[in-house]
C-alpha cells in the first residue's frame, strides 16, 4: 500500500553536467535529496527476475569514504537486455563527460509526462504491453485504473531551493525542452527530425547488441 499509494508521483534524478553532480530525490524536506559527485558514482547493470526471465536496468551505488555502499538507485526504466541498458548509459555518459553536442543525434526528446492524468496512466500501462495481442493490451486497463488512483493519492516531488539554484537553465539554452502535457507527445521535432531520431535509436540499439554479444557476459 505505502509503496504505491500516499507517497510521490515520481522520484526524479537530476544530472548537472556543469558541476558534475547527480541529485537523487528521495522525499520532500530536510535530507530528502542525495547529492552525489559524478566521478565517485559506481555504475553497473542491474538484473532482476521477472516472470520466466530477467529484466535489466541501470543502477548506481553511492559509496562512503570507506568504500561502503550507503545508497543504491536506478535510472530510467527496465529493459529486456543488457544491450539496451548500455545504450541508455552511453547517452548519459556522453552528456555528463562531454556535452549534448557529442551525441550522434541528441536523444534528449521528452516523451513522458509526469502529470497524473487518466490518459497518461492508460498510455503508460497499455504501452508497456506493446508487442502483445490487442486483447492482452486491453486486459491491462484495470491496472491503468489503479495507477490513476494511486497517482492521485501521491504528492509531487519538490526540489530544495539550493538544488534549484545550482541547476538553473538559461532561457536561451538550445537543449532546453518542455515536458509534454501527455505521454507519447513529441515536442519540438518536425517529421524529418523525428525520423532521424528513430533511425539513431535503431543504430544505437544495433551497436549495443553487437557490443553485448562481443564483450558482455550474461549473468
């Protein structure tokens, strides 16, 4: 009950490329945000049992001065293969260690909305069943209803003033993007740019799969 209801609509993570810092939201109030140095973060591919197989995600350990793990968090969603996690990781790594310009095609398009609307709950729940039969996708609608209920019992996360001050984005920043009102909506891309984005994602996934086959060990 208290993992999904009466908590927070989402738990955001901020990457500050200029200060080389990561901010991990845990709760509102004092001590609610983990402030982590990018160069001291320990990243790895996480693995969890799911149904009859496994899912993977990008995880990070926060280490104490003695090298002891004091907090662990995940970034982004779960994937079906380690290759997709590597693709996700490479985007973040290039962004933090270089600049958005170093990405072959900036995949920084926002397509998810954090607004707890009925439409967003349906999009996220049914979209998660894509690839299955339409009948199976319809069976997920009750979960969308419970997602909507739980989201509307939750509070919005609020960054402390000091974090907001450190993460001010210039109004003329060419990479500044608004959050869409509805999940699945693409803002600021014409048809040519959108086609280039999907082409980039296909090439990136193929490269990640090739890397996984050559170097990565399934665990």
